[in-house]
C-alpha cells in the first residue's frame, strides 16, 4: 500500500505493508478514540514526475496492467502525471490537506517509490 500525505508544505510518500482496509480501520479507531471527525471518500490522486526520470522505467507498461484505473498522462515536455485511484482521508470536506491511500501491484508500488525517491534526489541536486 502507498500512503501519500498532502500537507501545506508538499506531498510525501510512505510505503506501508498493511492493506488499505486494515490501515483505514485503525485510522478510524484512532479518530474515534481522540474525538476527531474524519471524512473518507473514494477518490483519485495525482502527482507529477519529471519526464526524463519516467522515460527510463517501465512504469507505463506496469500501470496499464493495473485493473483499478491507474493511469499516466503527459503534461508537457517536462512532466508526466501519475493518476491513482484510492481513498482520500481528511478532517474537512474542503481541505486540501489529508492522506491518500492506494493499493497497486507490488511492481507498480516499487516503481513509484523508486521514481519518487529519484525525483527528490534530483531536486535536491538541482538546488545545490
């Protein structure tokens, strides 16, 4: 399972070994215990990857084998958008901050994690 954390400061990716249902159940129990209201809804999340990193992988072919609607879209000459189906969790209907969880094949998750890490390493090097 992949967990994307959307905050004011950016998007963070965390791979988890739990299933979506198990993680969501624990998250709902935690919210109930602390008196927090959470909103969950089936949704789609997207993030951008530099196209030069994407071109070096087989992510497109792997995502085409997914039966859940994961897709790639070329945005322009610099970026490709990865669109994933899953569940959005937040504390407010209007909030742009929250957590998005999705379950893909092990190969797709591994490639996304690899690209995510490469993207952030590349951004760090460019900032130097």
